[in-house]
């Protein structure tokens, strides 16, 4: 398992990449204010707000199926322990490309 700091950095990089993709897709409006520290405000666009019922439906479905998902993860991790430990160590078997891609591996 990577150190907590590495995990936090990976999480932050993934979060930033996700926010930028949502902004690029026109679902989120990002406003940066020129002060120190730099506050950043994220708001849904009309297009993003139009997806909220779908996101809620997906969240409801995942809660209803959480036990089955947890069992599937357990079985998969027992079947493929190498991939599980590789993922925990930051290895991504699928190369990430693109101008806005953030990678935590070299």
C-alpha cells in the first residue's frame, strides 16, 4: 500500500482531472478568484444540472447493490491478487493520453 501522502496526492490529481473534464464538457463552470490563497468556485451549468436526476439514480442503484458489488470486488481481488496490488501501488495497465491527462506514474 502506498504511503498516505502518495495516496492523497493521487486522489487530489484524480479529483482535479475529473473537475477539468467536467469543465471541458460544459457541465461545470469554474471560476478562479485572483486573491491569496486562490479560491476556486465550481458551479453546475444548465447542462450539468440536467444530469442531476441521472446521477441520483446511479447513486441510488449503487447503494441498493452495495453488498453485491463488495462481494464481486472480494472475489476479483482473490482471483487476481497481482492486479489488485499493482493498482494499490499506482500502476495503471491502460496508458493515459491527452493534453489534460494527469499521471502519477513515470
